[in-house]
């Protein structure tokens, strides 16, 4: 059975997170993703995270951040700064359907690897540039990382302890959300452009994606209250600004998150879970707007009840009553959760050093073309010779000469 993108080749010039996240998604769908890395050092995230152990339990040079972003790819180490290296990349681009890069705006022009140069060689290429601020505008030349875009996008104005309370102030999310958000937008845009190429135009196109733009767009459900009504969303911590109770609660041995979204769920919470029917009929709490208005009276009452029993006790009752809720889990609890286990989110891929490598798999479940995992994250330059032979028809002598010059590794 052919995979979704078995006919697509991706030349991945990206590094760190946003670009690799997008190209890993394409690799999961079956695309042949060729990752171009610097000889010697490789992608910056090869040096971030915990070390992978080999078959004998000994630490290797491979680290977890790289492993999380690069399964399914082939690594080829090419010196992009050299003229011969640039020529090799152009030759590879001639065989590709997609090019992805996330250098600063304009950086690849000096190497002759920008979208104008590569699409002149291969007009069918879909070329996606991911940068901090985009290819145009007053900030386009500036560098930036996830933390900057969480701040500038307005995300931190919504995240953290409410003003006036202890610990108030902006907080970042626990993972690089701006990078992954941009990666998702990139993969969506690439697939749309490939569809247009193959069904309408016959030619590729250029995609200019800014991480700042992506993060702002992803928060439109919150931003629209200001755009339309001039109402500024406020930092409210975990709880919701729109409904109540919708927050974390302490139990005897942990925490639960309860997310009541409507009046019926609130009634079920009071009568079937808490066994306090008078809370369901109290005129202060009968509708969502009233509960939000009187949350400071309602929430402490609920909190006092919940802290008397265990998480398992309350979760059993909440699920039986169909009240949306979940425990606040660490990763051990996540991966042992029966729902996660049933959905097979924990997968294994082959790895050159470790034998097999546990990964968090792709969440998409396709009925006819399921995601499969045939190749683990590559070692630096693991496929250099293979790719040069297969795609550029270079023989062993030619490859050895390039290695001797330091053009490839």
C-alpha cells in the first residue's frame, strides 16, 4: 500500500524546531524527506536534551530534542557555505517537490539557494520559508525565538496568574508553542500548494510564513473580542474567562481539571458528582453568565468538597455523570493512561544506535493509508553517500573526493 505522500520528495534546509516539525509531519505521511545539515555539528538541536543510550545502555551523542523532530528523514551533511556544496543542493532541488527553510529573511540569497534561484531550476517546487517576522516588514531582518513570539503575539497577556494576585505576571507555555504552531501552518500550506500545483497550475509557488503571524492567528478566538468589541481579554490563570467552573481543583492526592461548558453539565456536577443539589438551584449560579459573575463565591465551595477525596474517586464520578474533566498528569501518567494506550500514541521506530527508539506518534488516524514508521531519526550524515548515489548518480570516487574536500560528510 502506498502512503499519502509516497510520490513527494522534500528538501529540508531547516533546523531547530519550526521547519523540522513541519517536515517530520510530511515524513510521517510518507514523503522522502532529505535533511541537509552542517558537517561536524549538524542541526543545533542535536546538542539539546537528554542523551539516547545505545543497545548496550551506554550514552550516545544523540539527544532527545533532535529525536523528537526528525524521524522518517534521511540526513545528508553538506557544507552550504562552499560553492560545491551549494551546487549539490541545487542539484537536489531539481529532484524535489518541496523545499523548506527557516533561515533569517534573505540569508539564502547569498548562497543562491533562495526561492527565486531554486524555482528557476525547478518551477514545480513548493518553497516554504519560515522566519521569525516574515520576509517583509520593519522587523523582517531581526532574529527571534519562541519566547519572543509568545510575548509579542499577546499570548503572555493571557497566560499566567491574574493581576493583583501573588505571582502575577506573564508566563510562557511549557513547550515552544510558537515553533510548533508555525510548523503546523507550514505543513498545511505546503499540502495546499501541492494540491494546487497538481490539480490547477502545474507549477509550484512560494510560501512566506512568519512565526509571529502564526501565533497571532492561532489566538484569534481570544483576539476577536478586542477586534470586534474593543474588549481586552485578561490574564485569568487556568480558569476560563467565559464559563465557570472551568479550572483546576485540589483533591486529597492530586489535582483534577473540571471544564463545565454549559448549564446542564453544571447541574450534573452539583447533583450527581458533588451531591449538592442546592448549588444547582441557587439563583446566583443557574446560568453560565451568573456563575462567572459569582465565581468567587462558588469556586471555594466546590474546592472544599473536592479536596476531601482522591483524584480516582472524583474522576469515576465525573465520568459517570458525563461532566468534562481530567486528572492533571505527568508524562508517566499520560503514557500509562488507558485511553492513550488504546490510541497507540507511544510507538517505536528503528534506530541505528539504539536498535529501537520509543516515540510519541502522529495523532492522525487514516482509514486507508495509516501512518507507518519505517525510519528513525538519522545520525548526522548517515545517508550522504546513499542520497548522492541515488539522486545525483555520483559514484564512490566522486563522493570520496567531495568528502576529502570537506564539502560533504
